[in-house]
């Protein structure tokens, strides 16, 4: 059972938070459709929980209106989301500086917090994020579509027909298997109500944190799925080009929430651990005999095609195995993998 505590927001709402795991401190800014009690059971979110609490002193919380937090929203604006993040960090007495991770709309609060308290944030990681809502992107058709999605959410969320919810949820995990989509539909129903969810969507469309991007001083990693349907890749490019010194990594996925069975998830883990400089002791498990053979080919400067031919497997199999090797070695490139093996 996840240990859950509560704090009060500046406008009198109750926010639920949890701190688990061991390692360097990491805070995840809230994004919606989470539930502290059920996330660890869900195939949509459980691998995120396992990874983050397995490597970090991990602080997370349900945002206002969602999960175990108060089912009232109060003020839905960037300043309130940022204040909520600040109050949770203070209540948990997180050691500073910490790694600040944000997904999706949580990027706005994370960027504002990092700009406001540069001494508190050692690294900023933005995954599937955006600083400006759809109403600030100059795309009238996209704004109309977003308004239609919001109406579908309000009118069909409680329907016994899951097709209404899937109009919304399939945008988050379009490549998710049917069981994961079913889980996500059920989790969304537990996470919020139709009226509150629609108000949260509306507020996200109006969010604009672009003015704070240039004020971020810490090392920043922007990670984004190439085919993300919720947050376009152009928004990741805006983040990376506006935050001084930020790095952009584009992952081969269509999912807004990366799923455990896709190679992009291993890419994500490797990129995060390499970015914060995690030691080799963070490797999650030893290499398999086949992974050792693939790594030997890498160290011999062979191409993926050459390794595949030597081992009698497909190029795709080699690519997937290399992704797993990089995740276990906590590296992001062939060169770093070779250097690490020469040192060991």
C-alpha cells in the first residue's frame, strides 16, 4: 500500500502526496489522470513508479481535482499549479537540489518553479511536455479539435460505453495493447469526474509558461515521442530552443505515456540515468549472454547489420537489444558504452 499524506493548498484544497524509494531526490510535477493508490497497479503507470522509486527518493502527488486529492479545483491557472508544487516539496522536506521531472501539462509548473527557485533544482527533465496550451499555438483548427475533445469528455466520460472515453484515452496510448487501454479507461474514471476533467482540459488549453523558459538555469533534458498525439513535437522543439543549453531527444514512439513493452521506454530510462550522471551501480540487471554478444559486436565497431548477420537475427532484434543494453549500462551512445566496457 502506497503511504499517502496530505497538505493544504493556498486556496484551501487538500492535495495527496507520497514519497517512496531511495537514491537521489526526484520530484515529479503533477499531471492529470494519476491516482496515488492505483498507479502502481496499472500497466499504464506501474513501470514508471517502479523505475522512479527504484532509482530515486521519489516524490509525487495527485493534482487538484484528481486522484486522491480534493475533488474541487479552485483556481486553475499556472500560478496555482506552481504553488501546489512548491507546497508539496516543502511539506515533504525534500533535500535540495533535486531532479525535477515533468510530463505533459506539468511542464508549465516545473519550468516556473525551476525559474523561481534555481538553487532547488539540479536537473530538469521534461517528457512529452509543452509550455503553451493549444489556445496559444496559433492553430485555429487544433484549438477547435481540442474544444471538441473537451466536450466529449464532459458528456461521455460516465457513459457505460467505453468508446466515449477511448476518443480521449487513445490519444495518450494509441499503440497500447487492448488490456492497457482498458486499464487506462478505468483508471481515468477513478482519477476525476466529467465536469472537473473538462475544466482541467480547458485550463490546460489556456496555459502559457513560455516567458519563464529563458529563465531556467539548470541542465535540462527534453524527451519527446516523435508521434505524440497529445503534445506535438513542435512544442518539444520550442522548449529545447528556448531553455538555455537544453538537450532534445526524440524517441521512436507514438505514445504520450511511454509503455513498458516498447523500445522507447528503455531509451527513456537510459537517457534519464545518463543525464543525471547515475553511477554504473544503477544498472538494473546483468547483461544476458546474447546481449554480451551484441555488445562485443559494438566494441568491435560493427554495424547493426553486421551484428545481425553474425548472430543470425534481424536488424530490428539487434536494435531492440542495443536499447536494452544501453538502459542496463546507463549510457546513451555506442561510444560511451565502449568506453564503459574498457574501464570495467
